[in-house]
C-alpha cells in the first residue's frame, strides 16, 4: 500500500511523494496530510485482527500504535519501526470528576501513562520511524517540554542525534530533566514557544535536519491511534464527545482525521464530537472561531499550564477541519478553573499535568452553559502525567499558586493568587507518637 502527502487547502490539494522532506505544500505552503489508497473492505475483520493482536508478543503488536497499522500503513518494513510499546493507555471511570462537572458519568483516557509520560509518544513512534525511512541522522523540534522529552527518547532508541529548541525558563523541570537524560542537545532560547517554533522551522527547511513537531503529518498518523485504541477498548461503542486540550493543535487535528477516516472506511457509523479546550489567555483558536476569522488570530500566550502556552498554533486549520467534520467546538477556561479541575482529577486517584485538566474544567463549564447534556457519554483525554510538573501541584496544595509568577529558579515576583479550593497541604508534625496520634484524631 502506498502512502503519499496531500495539501489540505481545498483549491490546491497537490499530491507529493511521502518521501519528500517537507512538511508544507511546495506550491502554496498549506499543511499536508498523509493519505493512503485504503483497501479495507471488511472493517469488522480488521477490528478482530486488532483484538487478536492483544494476545501476541510481537513488538509491533505490543505497541498501542502499530497494533492498528492497517489504519496508518505508511511503513512497509517492520524492521524500521522505532517503538517503545507506546499507547496501551487505560480508560478510567472518574466519579468525582463526573459529579464535579455535572455529568452522570465521565471517562478519562490517560495518555500520561505513555513511556515518556505524555501522548507525544503515540506520535513520536510514527515520526521517528518516518525519519528512519528517510535515512535522517538528526531530528529537531521546538517544544513546551513534552514533545522534546518524547523526541529525545525515541531518537536515542533509533541512534539519531536529537536537537531541541525550548523557551528558556518556561518548561517544567520534569520535562527538561527527561531530554537531558536522553542525551538531546538542548537549546534554551530567549523568547517563547512560538519564536522557538519559527527558528526550528527555518533551520530544518534549510538543512538535513528532520523536523518532528506536529506540523510533520507522520506524527499525527501515530496520534490517530489515541482515538482508535479508545474505541477498541470500548468495544467500538462510540462516545458522544471527546474532549482534548488545545495547544499547537496537533492532537485535535489527528483526532479529527482518525474519526473521519474511521467513518469513511465503515468502522464507525457516527462521529464523536471533538471539543477542544484552551486556556483563557492562550486562546488563538477560540478567538479565531468566535470572530469567524479566515486567518488565525494570534495571541501572546499566558498560562501556568506551560504545555499549552502557545499563541500561534501551526495546525490550526486542521483543528478547524476536525471541528467541522465532527460538529465540534472550542472553548476556554480560566487558570482558577484549570487548577481546581486538576485537584478534582486527583481525587479520583488520577494524576495529570495542568494542561490536561483543561478538559474537566471545560466539561464543567459547558454543562453549565448547557452545551453538554448531563447524560452525554464523554471521554476526556488527559495528555500528560502529574510528575511532569510537580511544582504546580505542590504550590496549589500549599496555597501558594499565582497566575502571574515569574520564576528564575526561585520565585521572584507574583501576582493574582489562585484560590486553593481543594488544598491538601502536608501537615508538619514532630516525630513523637503522641503528637502524631493527636493529628490522626486517635
Ligand atoms: N497537553 C500536553 C501535556 C502537552 O504537552 C501539549 C502540547 C498539549 C496538551 C497540547 O497538544 O499541541 O497537540 O494541541 N505540547 C507540545 C510540546 C506543544 O511541545 O510538548 P497540541
């Protein structure tokens, strides 16, 4: 089966070889899709194959991405696949979060339980495999921390040199520590993510270095499996809605493509709505949607959820398309709403990073505005692990989280306190039995 690249712009749709080292259309600079001449005639049989592979110990079958390879058939040589058994993430029922949001039931698909702790691994196994198919020796990305951690790990597995461009002082230490350990060359750039993205795009265009941000359409092929795996885990019972945080908008774009392809190929007969949630002051997609603008309305992004602190998301047109295809929507939530939702997710025994909590915060808001019905079958996708950014969590529980805080290894300025509504601060107690029993109320 041959794969090719195709421009998403309706008045262009140029087709080029999948082996071209470009991530935008050479004619109009539009975004590209990986496309296939799918030959699937019996989707039920393919679903059975997916299920049977769960019993196999073959390395491709053990991957929660490559198990579904019929739906991303761009690599015909299994020996070239770079996998760390990514995907395979659980879906948890979350009764506290359901009650908090006003839903009858709520399920959380926890992508933070991937090998490097975020959903990026689903995309990176595909992106680094394509890099290997292209004989690349050096790969690069700009990142708010998770892409870089994931790329560094997969590049290390593949024996490639990894270069990461990160905004100085703006990524969580959990993420920075990962790329350092995995041996990536780490460039801390002055400025924000959007500037780092601009630099890495220019440099990869002009050199041999292969770009692995989500503008790379092969990344999105891997991320499609978040939806595919979720449906397979639910016995192909289609939820009404999938809720996902929005940053650079790669994930929401891949969800849209997965749902459209599954529908077109006859795997599903209804499309779940894709609802994207952004932080209130990192809201370019929401602004663009509300203003019905044909061009992206960029913003200077601010949020403590540093993973989604992005004002000029590269995949915005694909995200728009995902919302169109699925009758989806984009909304925004405040820093306070994110912080409280994160603590509530914790009460269900599930730990996520701040960006992931936009989902539960967004569902609560959309129930209140009656956009979501309390009976809806909703799956929220948690994108990153709690341990990525423990400072945020500890500050929240110690009543010490500020919306505008400037950290230069230590806090040097703070403003606009976030209320620690569900604080659970540690208790200082002397190492004496009587005192401990007193604290325990025994
Ligand atoms: N959640 C987490 C934990 C993320 O790391 C990101 C993006 C998102 C949500 C947003 O996903 O970009 O596909 O809309 N992190 C990127 C990075 C930008 O560099 O790690 P998106």
